[in-house]
C-alpha cells in the first residue's frame, strides 16, 4: 500500500529521486450555475455559494470522480469552465506512482460506490490532492453536503438528491481504468448495473462528480 509523504506523496525511491516541478491545481465548478448563491439564503437560512464539483489537474490532465475515476483534458470536461482555479502546490510524484495510487483507490471510487453525500467527487479530489501535495482541498467544499443536509430543507429534498445522484453517475469522461469499471458493474451484488458499460467507441456513461484499469488518455 502506498503511504502518504509530503511533498512527494508516496514513500517510493522513484518519487524521492524525482524533481518536484509539476503544478497541482484544483478546478472548482458550480453545478447549480449560480442558483445556490441566489436562493440558498431564502430557502436554507444560510448562504451557500455553490454546489461544488472539483477536479484535480496535473499538467494537461484533469482527474475527477464520476462513473469511476475519470480523466479528461484539463478544462474540457462536461462541467464546462471552472468558476475557480486554486493552486494546491507542487508534486514530484511520477506518473507511474500516480497510476499505482489511482489503481489502489479505484475499488473505493468505483461507479457503484458513488454517493452525493458520503463519497463524491470532492472526497476523491481531497484524497488525490493529499497524496500529491500532502494537503487536501478546502473544507468548505468537502463539508458542503453535511452542511446542507443538516438543514430542514435538506431533509425535505433528500429524495431529490438521490435522483440527482443518479444523474451525476451518468456524466461521462474517459475512464482511467475502463476494465475495472466494467468489472465493478458486473460484480454489483444487487444485480442492478449502477451505470452503463463502456460503449464500443470507448466512451463511458459514468457518474457525475471517478474511475476503473488502463493508462489515462490525454484530455
């Protein structure tokens, strides 16, 4: 199992001897398209600036969690343009070590494990950022689901959130591990497929805010 080690991210000779020169950036998207900021005070009794989705950018690749761990060209995902770009620091983790880490966590961030409240895109981004730089993403992003569900309105719209979760699972990107995505769907003990299998053209109907086993394709 790979261990956390700042600033390299992993206790690995390949990592420790590498140059720490790769920038790690967080892309933040507002899934509400501004509605949360306009309406939250009236409906929730507190200001919520957005319904956040995040992706971690290393070089020209953006990694995020949807129908498994997904990768696309940075800034060219189905979520449009980020509303905020945050620098998370630098990493010296080599590409092969990054892929080992993503493979290790892919079982926890598979299509069937996506939860808009408990295991979402921001949880994935937080874990990946911690591995790469030794620090996670801002708490106001990771803590938003708990903050929202603690309100009376949050309890009322919980069924709607479950519906939204299904839609988010169907947002696609290029799966990092397409083989494991197919396998995780096939092994779902409930007998129902949480997301569609990859189509013949290699595209995947994944979850909205991560991914299955093959080298990432440049976005």
